[in-house]
C-alpha cells in the first residue's frame, strides 16, 4: 500500500533497486583478468584452485586475510540447543 502520490509497490521497487545497485557495486570491485601464479605480497605460489575460483586474484590466502584485517565471521547457534543453554 502506497501513500500520497506514489504508486502501489513503490517502496519494494526502491528496495529492489538499492539491492541491485549494491550487488553491481560489489561485483565491480571483484578482481578481473588473468590470475597471478605467484603472490604479489610474499611471492608464494597461488594454488590453481584459488586462481580458477577467483579470476584475477593476485594474492595468496594468508596475505589476503592479512589485507582484510584477519576478520573472520564467527558463527554461533542463534537458536541455542538445550545442551548449549546449560553450559
């Protein structure tokens, strides 16, 4: 339900457009082109699987983690099982 001069579904269209813009921005920042065989940071070889999974990659996993600040997402059980609640 829209109000005023806006048509029905206008808010959802704005949300969809915002999501599309964010996805477009994120994909534009991904590396492109040919992957390096050696890491530009430390000179270690970059595994073939990493080069194939992420075209244009220039760093090995440890160096990329250091660049990213070593931020790791730690998953935890949001629901919590009965056993986890007793600890």
